[in-house]
C-alpha cells in the first residue's frame, strides 16, 4: 500500500483516488531469492542501497534511461532468481517482493489468501 500511495503522491493525485484499490495477501514459497535487504549484498557490486533508493526512477524512465532498480531486477531475472526482495523507498521500514512468474520452478508456490 505504501508503494501505491507513494506513486499517487509523486503525481499529486488525491489520496481519495488512491484508496479505491483492492489489496490481497498472498503466500509465496520460492527457492532462489535475491535479497537486497541482506547487509553488504551490494558492498562490492557498485551502487549503494541509499543511491538506489534515492534515485528518481520515474524521471530516468521519462529520459529513456534504465533506472538502477530495473537494471538490478533484470539482472536478477537473467541470473535465474525466482524473486527479489528489496527495501521500500516509500516506507523506510517496509520491503517489496518481486516475483518473476516466468522463472518459477515446479516446486514454487503462489497462493492468494482468503479468496
């Protein structure tokens, strides 16, 4: 929800419009996860986590440039990861989970809860 609200705030769209959404919980079980929240994961690999979180990725996209977040996500997918865990830039204590549906193994599971 924090990511959705952050998107609306960025484009100065009212919170009332933002709240017309349906959120559901999902249970995910995957094997190969690239976890950007692990301490030191990027220490020798280029940009710092702060640089990644502070980047205005929307502006980069407008300029037809690849944001760091998308480059990392693309590289994780190409390396065979099934998911990526990343800190939220909208909620400093939150995290995001990106699932690569095309990379899921036969043992992986995604289940929508409560439906």
